[in-house]
């Protein structure tokens, strides 16, 4: 199960969104074939894959049949059951492992893992009842954020609690399910470190990336992050320690808060390529997507050297609400790269694509990227 999977082989991807699409593009450039598995049809990944299988993740026989047609399986979406990963692993290597996925796909387990390994996080508690939530808020304080333990991304399943009186209302909003309540953090920067770990334990990273969010959805990413070098280095060190403890193989993102009093706190772990590192597709010698292919196939990791400072802005479905965006005006700006994900149905808040800008400085890249997005309107 540790064999190298050479170009010409077939990579199976559980999930079929834009992460899988960009991974497929990188894989096909290297000579691999791609099969994708998800409940959807004509998906972003399926449009560029060699084969798109449509079935439910809970259909373990379909998972096993899918595994028989590929040489290795990876994920572009963490909300795949541990049982599905185990069923696939009966047939072919699954990288990262189902064990890694089990920890990082559920916030309560993830927080416990981080605490067990002495990694600082936001003050938090796991709650399963309204009474437990009330007790936790008494200890943690308000304002706070309540997050469902499972199936959360892009702000889904997250609600802010401004006062103790909000507890019952917010508990109802998440459907009375297991959750993690966290103290609201006064941070100066949100950072992410996207890194890869190979079968041999080799480690490569893209440095610290600075992020800003709008309505809980990533809006802007900047690389390199505009933080002191020791802060960026410490974020990379923590990420490497997490990957080593997980015995992780593949690309992973660790999200951080850098607080105004100088603390670096882990917010969440994403066991896959990450939106904040989409800019590596254009800005780095080896993108996060090629790195994922290299890692899960057992090949040496590539150089993550960044060619120029870069900034990326997400393009949400909101841009289509008054008609087709003005692509020509945006693309007239020098050093702009456009990526659209092939999603046919623009909706408010739905990620439809992104723009990356390259420049001589990070601030110049931000100006270009945001200006290009403004011209789309």
C-alpha cells in the first residue's frame, strides 16, 4: 500500500467541486487520468475528468466499484464518511488516510486532537445540550461563536452569540446538534498555511497566506502574508507538527488567528487543498494541486517557490445578479488570471470562480485583483 503511482495511472477523487477540477487539470498535465465520484452530474471536476461516477457517498458498494477502476484515491471534500474511506481502502491506497479524515472532518474531534498535542486554539468547549451551552458560555464569555461539530464550511452552521440571552435562539438555529462554542477572538490577521507531506515524510509549504472574509466566506487572499517573519515561521512550524502527528499524506491547510496581543491560535484544519492557496496555481513553481498529485502518488514534492507576490479574490454568484460579468474589462488589467469553475447556476454566496493578480508587491497585487473584480460589475 506504499507503492508509487506513476504517470499514466488513474487517480480517483471523492468529491467533484472546484478543488477537484484544478487538481484534475494538474494531474492531466502530468499524464494521469482522473475519475471523480460524487452525487452530482456535470460537476466542475466531472467536466475535466476522464470519468464521472454519480452515486451517494453512503453507497459503499458503489465506492468499492469505483476503487476497482483507479490506482489511488484522494479527497477534494472532507465531508465523506469514514466508512466510505475504509471501503475504498479495501481496494486501493487512500491518501490522506481515513484516520486523518476522521479527526479533521469533525470540529469536536479536531479540537480534542489539538489539545492533546499542546497546540493553542481559541478557548472553546464541546456542547451537546442547551444547558451545556449555557454553562460553557459562563466560562468562555461572550461574544462567542457556535459552530456545528460536523458538516461546516464557508460559514455554514456558524452563528455568533452576542449575549447569554442569544443561546436558546442560536441553539435552535443549528438544530440542537453537537457543536463547538468558541470565544470570539480579537485578531489582527487571519492566516493560513497550506502544506504537503509526502509518503516519505517530506514536507513542503507555501508560507503564511493572509486572508480576509466577508460573511464567513473567504474574500481575499494575499501571499506572502503581511506579518512579521517570526510569526509566519511559527505558523509553518505548527502546521508541520500537526501533519506529522496525523501521519498525513497529501495537502492540508491550517487556519490561524493572529491576535492583537501576539498569540497565534489554530482555528481549523482543512484536510485537502484550500481556497486560500488557489493563487499558487499561477504564482508558484508548483501549485497546491500539483503538490497534491505528487504527494498522494508517492512522487517527490515540488518546489513551492513563489514567482511574484500575489493576491486572489473570490467571484461569488452575486456578480451575475444583474447579468453576465464584464470579463473583457477585468482581463484588460495586466497580470490578471481568471479561473471559472464551470458551475451553471450562479447563486448569492456561491463560489463561481476567482481572479489572481501578480505584481511586484503584495499591496499592488491586492489593488489589481480588487480593481479587476470591480470592473466585472
